[in-house]
C-alpha cells in the first residue's frame, strides 16, 4: 500500500513545515512519498527526498492540491493513497501511516479517511472539525459524509473514478463536493479519531474571503450535486442557519454577495447524485438538506 502526501504552503511557515515533514519522515513502515506545493509562493529549503513544486500563481486550496495529486501520476495513480496535510500541522504519533495502510487494505470500499484534528496545547478538538452532525464526542470514530481537507487520506482510485477537487471553488466546501461524488460512486468515508493531526486552534473566519466564498461555494455545491428538488431546501436551510448565527453587518453583506455570485457564475459540470445516495446520506445522519 503506497502512500503519497501533498502539502500546500505559502512559504510563510518554514519552521512548522519542517516539523510536519519530519513527523511524516519518521512514520513506521515504507517511506511516504511527499510533494510540497508552493501555491504562488517560493518554497523554503526542503529536506532531502521531498519534492517541491513552485506555482507562479495561487490556485487556491483545491487547485494547489490537484497539482500535488498529479505529481503522483495521472489522478495520483503512482500511489495507492494520497494524504493531504496542512503545512502548520504535525503527526504526533508515528503509526498514522501504518493505520492508514491497514484501514485501506482491510476495506476495498473505503475511499476517504478523515483524521481527528487536535490542538497541540490543549488536546481539544473543535466541534467544526468533527465531520458529522453529532459532534459532541470527537473521540468516537464513525462513517461520515464529508472530510477535513488538511487532515485526510484519499484512495487514488476515487480520483480516477469521480475526478479530483473542484479547482474553481478556490477555498471552502471543496472537500464536501468531492465527498458527495465519492459517496455517489459507492465509496465509504471514515472519521478516524485514533489518527491525529496536531493543528493550532483557529477560526475559519480569519480569512478575508471566508464569508463570500462560503456562500458562493455552498450554492455551487448544491447546483453541481443535488437533485433539483433538494437545491432550494438545502440552500434555504443554510440561509436560515446563517441568519440565526447573527453575523455582523459586514459579514452578512459579504455572505449575500457570495450567495448571489453563486447563482450568477458558472459552477462547473452538473452531475446530480442519485436518490439512492440521498438515502445513504440520510442513513448516515446527514441528509443533504443541511
């Protein structure tokens, strides 16, 4: 079971990046092949054996990760599984790669594994980092319907069958888009609480484009993947949830602008999931109306 890892960086975290690469290098078993993608930024000096790719422009998170996937051959075919790791993350245990090999080898239908993200200082796992609605117990592993982009592993056959990450999304919801397509293709997604990535506690709204892109990509997600009757139900639910969270005036203005942009601009190919997949998502506890 051959593993490759893709790490995106803007070149501004050389200390954290080196620590992450060291934590990958000491994993038990065969070496993990690592590619670091400089997303519109020059790369710092990398350890021996780590490949680097410098992009002239920032392609966004999904676009940059797709470049990393293709570094392992078409759709990542030179490896069996592609890991995505944030450049300020760290694998605190040396058996993460071993557990991934065992998980994918034991279950041929397993397409994606989402790791547990924990703050290195407190050990806390933020609720938003547990990819299911019932998120009160982050130490419970389960089948899920989406995954965490910077702490995950995807079987390369998933990319071959359903395609890679949606580059046009740039940032936000690209994982759910891939997850829904993978589920529709018959693959399973596991949240594994025992495979941990240390990552400092953060808020997604720290990004200036957060509110606009979250809204725009939510519309694109629905337009691309949902059966027509579910599109207004899904988006209507998220409008109500957004208003219930009482965002600031500036945040709400950006959100409304992104929502409108999601309807005005092309979202890529529309491939609505089957009603069987809708039922599968529902049985997993997350019907695609929320």
